[in-house]
């Protein structure tokens, strides 16, 4: 659905639900996911409704994903790093004690 | 008495006023429920949602019994709300825990419970648990605590869904809900009944119920009543939604039906200041972590302060005006726990009397220096 309007060269990879995706380091993670064709970022905790980014500026909290084990990270507010592991959320996060 | 548009105007559409209004509508009265609006302090939107029996009524068995009667009435009340409105208020009464972080705290709790049990003639179920016993019941509980008291009479509910159900129930049963209705004045009419000055034109009614929380202090004298209530602030934190890990409510941490975790409480005598403070937020978070170490990675999404409505002895005030018959004041701290009583026996009393014998001790006459 989305395509980059300039510089589409990729220089790193991230893992999304176990699938390796070539992308651009430093880009907002939400944009990287949209460019990779991810349209449902999560399913809500209460009703299971599908959600995707709405505001892309840190306000709506609809783009929450799990990043390197940390749940409910706003994908629009973090930048892509090489080797980042992303999981799309199904329902609420589980509680877990800090390591 | 002059004709009135309404049988009863209820001033205050929080948990207390809405429950009374709901009960009056059910009894067939023409009811107008007045809500001040978002400028009100709105304790009913800021509370912790407990339907709580344990520890209530130390030195006051009437209050212990009244609270327990409401908890007993709650399952039927919740079912009725679901039937009338379709709203499930998420009531769960599987029992509740007071987790104590040191021996002194646990001993103080055990002593208080023992005194209530004595006052109740032995009929007051609770158990004092060691940390090991606590962790058998609640695996997520931490090991660095002293133990807990468990009381099978306790529970919790969604206070916001309760309000929604009550508003809906009032209106489905023919009552009117008017928001943005600040009260300018209550005028007792010479031939009986009242004119409520709110908004553009006064509202005429045969009876008036003051359920305006902290606003009752100023409204009560206008109809010959006395309600010396004052605010005690409570602060709360709420986490992101989490998978269910805590089935039971505790005095400082509970997980809502939708997964959020509420963390509280504070008790602060700071007047009408409903802000939050870092000191209290940090203290409550630290205690919650000690009770539930698994919360260490949870994100806090919101914190807030709200004002409890406290009478001088912390017990409810239920009073009919002798000077202006038809005027009542209903105010208390525990508007959620007592909602079932307010929609039941309190509404029946206001509808057609007589005063329930159980509330004789809750009249505001107890605060007068000189009693008759």
C-alpha cells in the first residue's frame, strides 16, 4: 500500500514476528512496518479489534508493538536498529519481573 | 402542596445520587437527576472500585452490618442492572486481601478484625495468612511481605461501568438526567415542596435529595440539614492493560476486568487540592512492587488524585429534614460499596418511609455538640 518517495535502498534488517525484513536504519519503526506491508500492528486488549498507526506523532497509542521483548512500545516513536526484533501484539501484554 | 414537575430532584449524579435516583425511578417516581458537570470533583470517576467489607466498622458495628448488607445485596443489584440496561458492571466478589509489608502492620490489622468479629458476635469471616499461605492463593505476590488478611466478603466492580449502568437505568425507567446543572439555591416553598434554582428556570419538586458529595456541606443548611463533610485526597496510578494475573482485589493493588492495574491509595488532608505528588506516587509504586514484583516492567499510563467525601467520624450521613419535610441528605465515603443499599433501602425510605432502623445511628445529629 505504501511506498517510499525517495531513497528506497535498504541497509539493515529487522525481524517481524520471526520474518526477516530488509529496511532502513534510523527510520521510524512504524514507517518501516507500513513500508513492509504490515497493516495490522496489534489487536486490542479488550475487544481484539485490529489497530494500525493513526497519528504517527506519538499521541494516539494505536501503533503499539513489542520491541526486543518490551511490550506496548509506540512504533512511531522509536527508530529502526539493525537486528531489532518486533512482535505484533495479540491482546494484552503479560506481566513479567525484570531480569 | 403545589403541583410539581417531579416527585424528587436528586442533586448529584455520582455513584450515590445515581443509585438513589435509580431506586426512586424503579419505585415509580418522576425523578430528575442533576449533574453539576466536569467542574465537579467527581469522586465517583476517581475511585478504586472496591466493594469492600473488611476492616470497616471498627468500634461501630452498625456500620459493619450496613456495609456487609450492601455487599450481600450487590450480586442481585448487578444482575438487575444487567437486565434493565444490558451493562455488565464486572462485579466479582471472590474475596479480598490486605497485604501487609511488616509484622506491625499485620498485627494491627489482625487486632482490628478481631475487635469487629467480637462486636459481630463471632459472625465475621476472615483469615490471617502467612506469606507462604498468601502466595498459595496469589502466586504473583512477593516474598518480601509479612502476610495478609483475607476476607471472603470482599470484591470489586468497575465504577465507571456502574455509573453508566445507573445513568442508563434512570433514563430507561423514565427519569431525567440533566448535566451542567450547578445549583444556585434550593428554595423551600411555603406550602411544601422545593424550587431548585439551577440553569435558566427553577425546577419544582416535592422532594429533594442532596447527594452532591463535598457540595452537600453548603447545600444542606438551605433545607435545614447538616452535612459537615470535608475532602481527603487519594492518589492512584494505573498501568497499561496486562494479561490477567490477579484475580482478587487487594487494598493497594487491583486488576480491573479489562486488564489495567490500579495502584493506590493515599490519604491526605490537603483541602480541595486534587493534584498528584511525586512523593505519594513513588511511595505507592514502591509498595505495589513489594507486593507484586511482576509489576516492575509494567508501564504506568496515568496517575490522578481524587477527593474522598469524609464526615467527621468517616461514617455515612443519612438524614431527613424535620424543618423542611421532603429534603434528605445522603452522603458517604463508600459510594461504590454502598450503592446496593442506596438503590434499595435508602431509596425506599425516601420514596415512602419509614426510616430503616439500621441507619438510626447515621443521622447528622450525632455531630451536634448539644443533643436533645
